């Protein structure tokens, strides 16, 4: 079943990361919307789309659409999603789902009222290393999670020299407001922060937390590293076992091996020695380790009525609520 999508937002992110995933999931771009007419015309030419709109309200009113997709700003995510839901259309949107938790709550209420899903682009759940880690944790052999440490860094980029970090919080930090509870299986309980800012636009902070299920953790986030270097790492600690995920593509599972040096018969034991995985980038395979391809595949299946464990607007609302708690601590 081919799905006809009306897509809002023809910027670089949509063009490079999201739109290429639609066709391979049998989603046809039936209409486009953007205030930048040149960008929209370029995307329309690439995908053979002739229904072009400058106002999202006109796009969602076009007959024959099966869903609405979007990668725009947080406020427009909220308002365009609600407009689509009021017409009975399911929604796929990039994160964040709104500029505020109240806005995300309004989208969640509209989703419930319409009986239509809103799928939020938390692709970190689908990043290869994170997905492997989650499957290991869910399998049960890992045992109780005791602690989590994580790092998510970026550069000042588009807010260089500005003391307003809202763009960093909404477009970057919100990922870990979803990812960490998804991995640990419970919400943040107590939260605390320590921060340093060497100059406007540059911030580094440590978020400490105790999850409701007792997992303790610390996440380091900031804008003081180059995007040209690896940005992410996760360490998940259990009892004599730990998972390490570096740069979303290197996974190591450490267990409780015997010492090797004094054992002349030492070998590698599949039951206790370290298991590790890294991708083969020379393979002739169209793999997307960032996770967009798998996310869009699950979104398409959900719209077609299949049961997939996609990140929903309810997940987006909870992430926004956690984010606002963190921001309040940072701005005290």
C-alpha cells in the first residue's frame, strides 16, 4: 500500500536525512510546503512533486493524503500537527514536538481526540549501537541496571556568541531526555546540575539523576566540542557486567572473565569474555547507523496499522517535561 504524504519543511535536514527514506518505504510525496520557495522548488523537482504550498493549512487540506510529515521549527510542529490531526491525518514529525511541554501536551490531546498516531523523530532509539544495547538489556541476561553515564556534545554552531541556549536544549538535549529513560526503563526522579560557561554560546553541564527504579546516572552535555569529532558515548553499568556504546556504532559488552596471564591454557570464552561489534563501512550495503531509515520504516508500518514500538507524542511529552525540569535547574 503506497502512502501519500504531505511534507512540511524542505530544509537541509529534511532533504538529506528524512526525505530519501520515504520512497524505500513506499511513501510517495504528494505535496510539499515551505516558505522558502527556492528550497521547495528544488525538492519538488527532485521528487516530481507539483503540489507546492507556502501555508501548511493549505497543504493539510489537500485531498488524498494519508499522513502528514514535517521537519520544521518547534512551534510549527505543534500547530501543523494539530491541524493535521483535526483532519483525521496521522503525523510523523521531527523532534522536538513543540517549543514547550504545554505545546506537546496540546498535540498529545489532539492525537487522542483524533484517534491518530503522532510519531516523533527520536532516532537515537534506532541508532545501531543504542538499539543493540537495548536488545541486550531487554533480553534479561544483563541483569539489573545500576548506573548510566552518557555524553552528548556539540559545537555552538548556530547560536555562537548568544547566551540563549534554547536551540541546544530543544534540538539536542531533548534526545537524551528520551533515550536515557528508554534504556533504563523508568523516568528521572531526582535531578541536579552543575554547569560552566567559558563564553556566550558555550556551555558544559553535568546532569545527575536517580531514576524512579533506583538507577543512578550522570549525563554530560554541552556546546564546547567540535562536531567533527565523535559526540556521543554511553556506559551502562550492572553487577560485573557493563555495556559501552561509542559514537553510536561501537558496542562492547564486558562480563566477568577469568584472568589470562597465568593460565597457559587461556583462551576466549564466549560466556564470559568481552563481546564487541563495529560496522563494516566497506560493505556494499545501504545502512543508516544514525537511525532515520529504521525510524521511518516503523513509522510507515504504524500508519499502515501494524504494531510497532515507535516513539509517540506521549514519549515526546514526557521528554519535554524532563527537559523543562533540567532547564529550570540550569537557569536557577
